[in-house]
C-alpha cells in the first residue's frame, strides 16, 4: 500500500507499507514545525500501532491550517516493475516452487494413506465440467469481440510495429529507443524501422495442437504435421465444452475406467439412451472481415469503443484464468510452445538454448495466464500532445499492455491494476538537465 504525506512546510512525501489491506480510519496528529524529528517519529508510531489501519490527518479546530497534515492512502502500490524478462539462456521458473510441490505431494499421500481410493472428478475422468461450459463460450466470444474492436480502434488510434522485430509502439510515431534485435540490427545500431501495425501484432496468436481426445495418446514426433494447430485459447475453450464443427472432439457420457496411471479404457455407452433435447447453446460470434470494418465517427463513439474493449480484455483474461485452473495447460520452460492438455506432446521441435542436449524435446511445466495470452507491454505515452518520447528520459516512462495503452489513448479510464506499471505518479522532467539532477 502506498501513502502520500502532504504538508505545507514539508512538501509531499511518499512511503510504501507492506500491508496488503488497510481499512480507512480518521484520526489526528499535531505537527510542530520546529521538531521535524518528532514529527517523523510520531508518524512511524502511528503506522506501527495501526498495523491494519490507515490514518488520515487533516485540519481540525484546535490546529491551525498552516500546521495541518493530510495522509492520502491507496491500496495499490505506487510503482511496480514489469515482469522480469528472461533471456533465451534461462529457463522459466515454475509457477509454484518445486520444493513446495514435493511437500504438498507428500502431505497428500500421507493424508490418503489407509483410505479407500476415491473416483477421479471431472475433467480427469473424461467428462466435462458443466458449470464451465457457459464460461468457455463467453471467453471465446470475448476474444472475437476484442479482435473486432481492435480492428476499429486501429483506424483512429495509430500503432507502429517494427519491421524487423516484434516490438510495437502506440502512437503516430515510434519510440527512439535503440532496442531492436532483429535482422541486421547491428548495422542499424539497434534502431527500429516502424511500419503500420495490424491486429496480429497486438494479439499474439499462440498456437497449439488440436486434440480429438484430450485423454488420448500423446502426439508423437512423426504426427506433428498431420495434427492441426489452432490458437491455444480456442483449443482451451473447445476442451472446456465449446463445439466447433471444423474441429471435432470426443465427448464422453460415462467416466473412463482407469487401469493404471497411464492406461485406461472407455466405458460402454451403447446401452445409454439417446441424448435428451438440451437447451440451445450460446451463439458464437464471428470475426468481421477487414474490408467491412467501419471506424467510429466521433469522439464519443471512440471513448465508448475503448471502454468496451477494456472490459472485454479483462473478461477474456479472467475467464481464461478460471478455465486454466480446471483444464491444465502446459508450456515449455525454454520456448513459447503451448500445449493444452494434461501432458505435453512428444514433438521434438524445441529450438531454444541447448536444445541439442534434450534432442529437441520440450521441458513441460504448468503455464500461467501470460503464457497463454501474452500482454505485449509497450511504452506509455504520458502526453498525447507530444507523442515523441525522449530517449534520455527512458527511466521515467512506464509501460502497459498494448491493448490497455490503445484504449487509454482512445479515451478510456486507466484501470487500477495497470497504474503501478504505467508510473502515472512519476513526474517527467522537462529537460535532460533536470533529469540529471534527480537523485
């Protein structure tokens, strides 16, 4: 939690508290301008005593206005660094440390010792989780709406993409930072060559193999070209219950019969009656072709479209995160390869660092949301009237996901969870000389 102390004589002071949740409470604190040390000690005592309280200090009848003090508090951290960038020579960390996983497994085995074996719940037994089917349809429709809205916003909010690398910048001009690592970057000294971006530059389509049976045998190296590949988020929605005619999948009506840890047989479903008439499933939306896109005509429509896009973006990420907790998703610890299913495939197509030692096999581990839906962080432009950033002031600029930055420049309100990385409370120096004086 970040707090800001505002005093007429001391100016503005900020500090950060490690408490996550501090409810608001009002109180008073006298400030003596001649005893600065006692003032700071009193603030420390107040914060220490109220470990779960936030103190607001303001003008009171017995205190003169010149000596009043105000403490403004917020539950969001003031500034947060971006997620760490891992080089190609580093392996991604496990979402849960391996020691914690082993400790939890030992405790789980100890608690189940001597007890009868319980049947596996869905989706481990081959059945669908019925309550997740509407959510899967909502996530897939949210993805379609997001793509359609971004196509419209790109008509009014310019976005630049580098011709040689995967970096993008939201604004009429690209940023001046020399961070290009694409082809012939050493000849260009790291400078980007900007062109107009498209939707695929903003929404990264991470593809995975489509599984007809998610509990079936693993895809071998020889089958890598015969199995279709589709966006990983679409495959996750299909396994969660979405029916697409172009990508059929096996739906079981009875739980599987487990023989061993890696072997099972399907139960006999021939005696089951025909499926009763079910409620109509939600309608799936379709993407609008590029030649049918109509951009918003006025400022109000742009703002409404940007706000709707932000809501759909959060709806898609929140729903996908819930689906991932129920239906496992794997990611390679060395490359961006994604596999939707309980175990990864056996295709030996990993080309990351030291893949020769692994014979091209992937190092599968549990995936997180950013592996499935990469946020694509871009530089935040603090002043739209001056979209050109200064390379000398790079440390003062914040970053945000590309979708969020497009919507903010379109007129939407900045969501609370993205404010810390955007560094909205950091003052941007007006000149390079002023920046050199910052301690």
